[in-house]
C-alpha cells in the first residue's frame, strides 16, 4: 500500500482494490511497450514514469517490451536509444523483452483461433476489406473468403508463413461480428504478409502479427497484471478481452489514461521523423526537439521531468498542458542544483582606470548560494580590463537604470563598486569601451566603504576569459497547436535557435562537465553541449531565468 497519505489516481485505486481482493496473488506487474521506430519523447516519459512508479510503489516490477512487429520501420539504433532514455530517467526494468520473442507462440495462438473457426484467411485487397466493414451506422458484409473451411484456412495460413505469397496477397482476420457497433470488432486483421528482414529474427518470418493481436497476447504470456495504455486504445479493449477470452489464457487487463498533450510541441513520431529527415533540425537529439535525448542534450534533468510528470497527474480525459509547467520544473530543479558562473554574451570592454596596469587578483565565488555551504567555491581572476554586457551600460540612462552610465555606480559581482566616468565610441557611434574607477575598500565580503549601490552586474576578466559558442534555444514552434496547421512546418519558430559565436566566460567553465547545469548569472541556465570539444566549447541554453513567453501570451 502507499506509504504516504495522498490522493490516489484512478489506476492506483484499481490496483489497491485488486490487492485487497487478492487478485494475481497480490502481484503488480506492468510493462512499457515502445515501438523501436523512433526516439522517445516527453509524452513517452509520462507513460514511463506512470508504469515504473506505480510498480515501484506497490513493490512490483515493470518489463520493457519492444513492440517489434513491423520490421520495415524498426532499427537497433532506436532500441538502444530507448533503453538509454529509460535508465537516464532513473528507472530499471525487470526484464528486457521483445514481441518477436513470442512470434512462435503468437503463431500458435493464431492457429488455435483458426481451429476454433474464429479466424480465416482473406484474399481481399485492403480497399475491399475496408469497404466490406461497413460504416458506423451500417453493418459490414462478409467477403467471399469468410466461409472458408478450417482445413483450408490452416493450409493457407501455413503457406503465408512459408513465404509462398507476396506482400498484400492475403491476411488473417478474426471472425467476430460484422455488425458490431465497435468497428474494431468487425473481423479485424491479425496477421499480414511482409517479406522484410527483421532486426532480431532475420528472414525467418514472412508474416507479422498486427499490434492488436500481439499486444494482449504478449501481456498475457508475461502475466502482466495491469496493462496501462493511452485513451485512444479504449475502442481496442473489447478486442483485447475477446482474444484473451477465446484463447483461454492469463487474463491481463487493459486500463487507459490520457496521453500528454503539450502546447507549442509536436508529439507525432512520424512528423518528428520528418523534421529529422528533412534536416529541419539537427537530429533526434536536437535540443529543440521534445525527445528525451533532445531534452537531455538541452540540459533538462531526470528529476525535472519526473517532477513534471508527477505534477500533471493521471487523468481519464484529454487535456492540454502548458509547456510553461515543464519549463518551471527545470528552473525549479536547476535553481537548487546548478553552479553559478559568469558569462558575457554581448560584450563591451570595461576599463578600471585607477586599477594598476598588470595587476591581477583572485576573488572567490560560491558555487551555489541556494545550498547550505554553497557546494564549495571557485576562484575568479580579476584585472584592470573586464568584459561586461552591452546592455549594462547606457549613455543616457533613465532615472531607474541601476547599472552603468556616466556618473552611475554599480557593484561588480564578487568584486568591487565601480563608478563610470567616461566611454569611447567608434566611427559609427557605437560604444566600444567604458571607463570607470573602483573603490578599493569596497571588496565583496570585506566592504568598509560605507557606499550603497542599487545594482550588481556580472563581468569576466578580459585577459583570463575563455571564448565559447553559446546556442540560445527557444521553442521550436510558434503556434500553440502546431499539429492543427495544414502544414506543421509553417509553424516552426524562425528564432528557435540563435548562435552567439563569440561569448566570454570565466575560466573555470573550461572544466564544465557534460550533463551538469550552470546558471550564467542574470542570463539563464546552460549546459555543455554533448558535441562540444576542449578546443571549441559550446554551451546550450536550457531555459531562461524567467518565463518571457508568459508575458508575450498575456500581451496577445
């Protein structure tokens, strides 16, 4: 039972009732059944967290079962990426299984249905079968092949297995009810012919089971107690139950919850693959993609995604989740875990004219002020010439501008108070250099100057700065529902990636660790790109410090 007193979701209520009644011997066994035909996305993360977390909560287990029934679209690359993503999220499966493990057993199940006169081989084309099923208001009409004898069906199905017929020549259908109001029960397809090499079984099979046939029977073979699916599988559940009942096998049960719908986000694997194939993104792990690998490369943490999935909960009806909640969860996590560093993305030179030329000193900055003890500290070099952000200086500053301008004073983070007294422009009128004086006894942590300033800005010592590339990622789509567009590609945000080719960062960031979050003070949260090199450091923006989109939406 649950250790914490909290409101149960409807699936937990079902499990608790099953445990009270002693069903399945008090066992809880769930499964996560991805198709290895693409990379997992944030929608799959919701299902992963649900299946694994519920099993863990009730001292149960979760199997990872790859639904590898379509060799044309599957690849070992996808298998490995899925395994990596699940483990990165913090979960470990009990058994790694494949529907192809059960191909012999599933074939035997199909033969049994034929022997019971509950399945038949149909030579009709896909168009003829679709037409013969009728409409939601009109019953279907039997094809000429529905009345074949059991013996003929057994022979034809065996010949399908042996590869005698070409793709599309025949299918195996269940014999249920052509007048059933549920279209999924109007003699659904169980097997189709595919002469394709399978990444695990090679050329052994020339026929492959349909998902609706393989799904429930695989659950049953594994003795899955709670088969958790998304809402679109509700109409498929009667077929799931019918097959298990007619085959008289372990009675796994299917339960449905709402899939994750996230605004400004595309969840269709087919369309995500299109983005990749058309090189509209860098690849499946492009940091703008909603894939788990893309989120990981962008700097999202497993904890932030698990927290997001926990916050949105488990519902029985479809709803749209604001992507701002996902961004809130990563800000919340990184605020507690990201080390603080200084970076200047749009630099101008600040010269401290009364600081001796050639003099340097080492200042100390804590790594994380949100944690008691600061998680240690790092050394920050200070010198006469610094880089500051261009927008931290204004030639004609308004009254409430608490940064640098003629006659204005500001504190340099971890360093001194400085006062601007001059600036230099180039031939085009652009400010290229700001001149200031510093107050020697105003050093952070040992300030005896008695001076009060309202602003603090970040900086990087020019002689010690590391030059890096910074990628400013934003939402890939500019429309709230890109899937609704006639062509979803027209919704791509032209500003989803801006590259700062030459930014300056404090030297300690040369030791940045892949996968670790860093807060660039006053700018945002960043992480070292997985394809960065020591010779060419690249940092990806995970998320801004504040939700700028919320303001834009409010304006609209």
